[in-house]
C-alpha cells in the first residue's frame, strides 16, 4: 500500500479508538469511499422510522428499534470527504480468487439452527406463512493485528457491485458490511428500490441464467410486496426484471422499481412502509415479524435493518444491512440468513447461510 493509503487507513482505526462517531462508505460503481465524521454533539437517537421525515445524516437502523437498539443518525459537519484507497495489486486480487476457489463449507448444521429451522418450516407447511427468513450469527475471536479499515479496504476492492460501509457510534459499536440490496435510493424526483431474493453461486465468475422454482417464487413474494406497498401510498412505479445480479461470490434475482415522490420530506414514512421487506422478514409481514422475534433465538440488532446516507434535499443511498459483522470486546460476530418456503430443505438452507457468512469472513482472513 502507498503511504497516503496507509495514512487513510490509520485515520479510520484511530477514530474507532477515540470513540468518535463516523461512517465511511463506498457506493456500487464508485471508486472512492466517503468519510463522514461528527466531531461535536451526540448522535441523534430515534425509535420510530417516521421520525426520519425531513432528517439528514447517516442512518443506522436496526431490524427492530428498541431502547437498547435505537435508530441512530450521525449528523456530520460536512458531507462525506473523499477517501482514496489507492490501487490494488494484481497479486492480491489473484490470491483472493484462489482462496475463494478453494473454500470449503461445513455441511453439518448446528443443533440450534436445526431446531429453529424445524420450528420455521412447520409454520410454513401448516400455511401460517407464505415465507419466513431464518438468520443466524457466527462468532470468532479477533486476531492480533486485526484492522477494521483493512477489511473495509479489501471489501471495496473485491466487491465492486456491493455497497460497502464501516461505521462506529457509542450506541451501536463498530459495524461493517457488504450488501447488494437497496431499500431506497434517489434524489429530487427520481427514486428507486429493489426486490432482491433467491440465491445461487456464481458460475465461473458469471451470473447464472437458469433459476429454479423455489428461487423464483421467493423473489416474486418480495417483488409483489414492494409493488403493493408502493401502490398503497399512491406511488405507481415502473419495473424491470427479475434479472440476476451480483452479490460478492453469489448472485440473486432482482426486480428494480423506479418512481417519483411528491414530498421528499416524508422519506421516513416511506421507509416504514417498506421495512422490513420479505427479503429479510416474511409474509404476512406483521405476523412474520412477530414470529421471528419470538422464535429465532437471538437479537439481530442492526443486521437486516438498513444503513446509509439520507438527505431529502440531496442524494439518498440506503441499503439493507446484509452480509455484515459486528466488532465488539475482541470478538467478530458475522450475520447471514435465508428465505424459507414450505419446500425448503434443511441442508440447502444451512449451506446458503455458510456461503453468505463467508462474504465477510474471507475478507478478515485476507486482511491479516
């Protein structure tokens, strides 16, 4: 790494040590991340998505807002300053590709996951739900010399089609992720969201073109939900898809929705209408949400919430917080989940979460 790049990385790690709120993020298609810092005052804490109406700042929203896990808004003195990360050596890229090609995954699921799966699949096969999302976390110890900013750099270089972020606040701690799923993006009169569901590995680095019925049905549930939610608020979107889209070493089926808004100061209310989508929750929405909270067996916290820059008068880029990790007390907690239908099989769903967890795990091993 060049000297300037090393300096940039050290600056980010220093912000964490100094417990200063910040967020650094890279939007898909852009080369240079942006760094936001809040040097004065406390971050804003919210407990209802509607409170984001008219707000501006970097949002860290949980799956379920609570006293212990609020919606957090970092309000920087200035919009993100560019943070050049320099070139990536071809040897580093090749080493990453080789490691990815040689990866193996545990095919034996844990007793905890199997018990949760049985509970979820029974509810699906008894037709209580059309779809449920079952997630889990995997915890490992933090190795000496671990640098969050080095992992962020690696994610930016290897996952060019994903939104990459690293952030810290005293209430959230340190979170980092690589996610392909927009929940709300746009500016002025041009806005978009996506339905993203169904999962397959890439085929020799390319997007698969053949998708089975389970994947197509899972994606259709998400697309139908988003369509209904937008129409219920008088928004008539134009659609494209479904089509395969990149997500690290995996691919998903994606439908894009584009629309206009009459009032950009009600983005929080629109987010409340969309979140959580069936891509991270299930259908029917409210019943599935309650079922997950009661039966998943752990608190998702900020995993499967959403994250990103919100600005009703400028550019907004908010993404669902997938393929992420939480860094706390010398431990790294990785999160991933998968959509279940009545036809889902235990071993297939376990392996899907194994591959999704590896999205962040491989970056940690490469950055040491």
